[in-house]
């Protein structure tokens, strides 16, 4: 039987007295692409950040395969984050390093590659995202879309099993969005397991295997894109879709 890559059990998160979401249960199977959608403030980013413990849940458990993530200490968390990569809305590149060095850093530090091997791998990854000619540039000289492609290449450098994406296109000019979505679609087609918080309904509908609709302090609906977009089960989701699809 196939086991989930990630699983959460009765997960709750509070900031002070504010409950973000309560008693969430969910799992991600190998090769699945999950889109998390829902209104602003529903706790989508918080949920994603909990999955690799950039935020600490208040109660409940998270598992990566059979390892309990919620029990892990610093060293294990570092290793977890190699397997469970993350791509952020604002790219989070190191501004004082070239594109190539942004990718090489972890290859040397974490993967133990020497300079030459790290450079080779960085270049191959930059080719994959269409940026081989930018290896020596600095992030500030790249467009937002190009910076996000570097961030994806950097995440891929760890050979992650899962990548978490938090609104990877929402800080981009509209003409850059398609490039990033295309790279994400290619990754999905190559079998990468992905959990994507997104406002891009076409991506959610056409690329993901499952939609999680987060609202009212829970994952209110889980379902196939076809059933969710044709006939959501709750009025809350219907309202949300009416708003976002009629923009
Ligand atoms: N570090 C924090 N300290 C206190 N409250 C926080 C913190 N981070 C988020 N929150 C609150 O938790 C709730 C969920 O925030 P979160 O950013 O996860 O929502 P979201 O669904 O990602 O929203 P958006 O679609 O706008 O990105 C919000 O009410 C937010 O104000
Ligand atoms: Mg968010």
C-alpha cells in the first residue's frame, strides 16, 4: 500500500488567542499536486509553513513518511527541509550573491559538493528553468519572474521529494506569471509532489489532482478540481468561486 508523503493529524494553530485553524486532518500522496485555495487570512500560508516547521503548530501532529515532524529538533528539521523544499512569494534569494552562488551555497554546505561539481549542477538547474545565461548575474538585475525561476532552481538543487509553493506568482507582473506556471506544470508532469497555495484558478483547475479549500478555520472542502469547480459542497466555497472567477 502506498503511504502518504506528508500527513497531518488534528493540527491546530493559534497566534495568541486567535485561532487560525483547528483540528485539520489531511494527507499528501506521492506524486500528488495539491492546490490550497481560500480567502485571504484563512491560514493557507500558516498551514504551508507548518508543514516544514517554519511555524510551529499549537497542537496535533505532522508526519513526513513515518517520521514525526512535530517532534523534530534543529538537526532533523534541517534534513527535513532538504526533502520538503519551499518556494516563497518573494523569492527570498540572497541579494549579495550571484545567481549561481545562490544555488551553489546549499549544494556545497548541505550536499557536500566541491566547487566545480556544485557549479555544474547549478548550471544544469539554471538550464532547466531557462536561465543558463544569468548564472553570473545578481538577483537585483533580474525580473521578478527570473528571480522566481532561480528560487525554484535553488529548491530543486536539494532533490526534494516535495515542494511547497506559497503563492509563487502573486508578486509577479502579469506577463511573468505564465512562465512560472509552465515550469510548475512541467515539474508536476515529471511526477514531483507539490503543495501549492495559489490564487491562479486555472492552475488549480488544470494542473492539480486535488483542491483543498481553506476557510472558517478548517479545510472546509477537499475534492477533485472537476467536482470542486463544477459543484462545491458549501455555500462558502461557492461564494469564494463566484468572487474569484468573476474578477
Ligand atoms: N506571525 C503572526 N503573528 C500573528 N498573527 C499572524 C501571524 N501570521 C499570520 N497571522 C494571522 O493568522 C491568520 C492567517 O494568516 P495567513 O497568512 O496564514 O493567511 P493566508 O490564508 O495565507 O492569507 P493570504 O491569502 O492573504 O496570504 C491571519 O489572521 C493573520 O493575520
Ligand atoms: Mg498567504
